[in-house]
C-alpha cells in the first residue's frame, strides 16, 4: 500500500477516556509519517463524515495540545448514533468509499461500542467485497462493559471508580442521623449490570452499605425487596441500596414501568419515571420511613475528577495497538483486552485482536456466578475482577480560572 491518509471517528455515548483512545490512535498515526500522510478526524462520526465535516489533527491539536485529550472527557470529535444499512447494496456504501478515495484514505478507525463495531463490520465487509485496500479497525469503548471477547472495555474502569467513590460519599452522608432512612441509588445499565455491581467497591468492611445491589441479570421482586429493606434496619438504621436502571420483574417488565402516574409527551409516548424514584415512593408509602433516591445520570460517564489511571493508560494503549495492527495489514478487527495470569497474582493486561463480526450486536452480561443466590449482591469474584481497573490517580491540570484545562474543538 502506497502512502495514504488516516481517519478516525467516535460514536455512541462518551466516556471519561474515549479521548484517550483517540489520543492513542492519532499520536501513533503521527509517528509513522513514512507510511501515513494526513491524520483526519470525523466530526460527529460516520454521519458527520457523510456531511463532509472533518478536521486535520495537525492543525486542530498541534504539539502538546494533543496531550490534553488524555484528561478531557466527552468525545472531542463529537458523536452520532447512525446505523449503516444492513444491505451492502445500499447506495450509502459506494458514496462513503468515494469520499474515502477523494481523501486518499488507507486506514479507518472507529471508537465506540456495539453499534460502532457494527459499522466497522459493514465497512470492512464492503471493502472486502469491492476489493478496496482500506484497513478498518474498531477501538472499544463503553462504560457498560458489555462488549464480548474482551476482558473489559475502556471507560468502564473510570466510571466504576466514580460510582464506587460517589456511593461511598453518599453512605457517609446517609449515616449522619440516627433515624431510619433508605437511600436508593440508580446507576446506568439497562441490560448489563457491570456498573451497578461496581458500587460494591464502596464498602469499607463486610456488612457495610450498600446493603443490597440489584442488577438486570436477575429478576426483581418488589415484595422481596421491601422485606430485605426492613431486615436491613437490624444492621443499620440507614439503608443504602444500589439498583441498575434496567431492573425488571420475572416477566421482563422494567420496574420503572410500574409507575402509572406519569404522563405522556407531545408525541403520546409514556414518560417513564426512573426505577429509583419508583422504589423511593414505594418504601415511603409501604414502610413509613424517610426515603430518597439519587440518579447518577450522565455524571458517571463524563467525570474526569475520578479518572482511573489504569483505564486511561489502557485506552491510549488500545489506540496505539490498533494503528500498529492496521499498518501490519489487519482489518475487520476490534482491539481487545486480555487479562494475563501472573505468578504473584498481580494484574496485567495486554492488547489483542478479535474478529469484529463476532462482536457487533452481541452483549456481555455479568456472569450469574458473580451474583449471589438471591440476586441482592455480587460475589468476591466480581470484586477481584473490578478492583484492578479503578487503580491510579490522574492529575488533571487546571486553567487560570481554577477549573480543569480541557481541550475543546472550535
């Protein structure tokens, strides 16, 4: 392959380290001027690329400014949730590859989760079908940690650290008064409960709050829940419970759908209350105790204040590894994380490659054996898995205004 240009995009929900992966891709691309010409970025992913919105990294983030990507949350390039057509006969594909040809693109990198890997799969298959020599590589990311064929995903470690740290703060706040109270903490995770499971890391000793943790991998029963809360008062008058937003009953109905008091929006769609708010009202009305609910919402995925150094370093390493693999001729692959067994039991990770066609549109949930028998907690196996991923502190530089010196796209 003669000297060609490289392009990278971001897609799906942002994370605290998705820009670290971007840094890894861009910095490694710039280290190979003999093989790679320009390093371009797609603004707002594949959808933005179709609208001709791209930038040149040599102009946008020259010199040391590129380093600031590693401490900047969100998606520097912007994102999209654009799903390419299933049929490779759709006219969008030749249109895309015509645009690649106009920019002399030889390498394509896409940073994202399941839907993004679907894009990588389709583009690599179309390239193969048409004889294009473009190398297409997927870079993983998602706080949900639900991509298959990888030990974990960039973004999960920092989000897990945020969850554990913030839950610990809320526990201390809840313990202020010697009066019965229940705090329900709702955490992201519609079908996979990895992030909610990370709340177990907040405990300082056996029996500490959160007393119960509910994941969508098991069915949720409201009567059993109320009984568990009532029993919890025997251990602590202030009960803290963590729940995934996607907890559901044995029929598959989301608990948030139990609230029939909510109205509809202008389109007639039901505006569902969060499951945390529903459970708060249930506890208050049925148990007659003080209750409150806290929804972490987007803070759990975008906070740079709780960056895991391990997560940041691995995200950047994945970006570098993907470029190196593409330069060796790899395509249609996703960078994966492989946890290595060491003699002293310490944590060690290395990058690998997996066929993206085996990854897209699949979902990895928390193993049932990592959840206790009655579905109210996680086991020590999960703790051993998750704890190494939240290690290390990242110093975020401050600007003259005393706030983080994030890098912004103009």
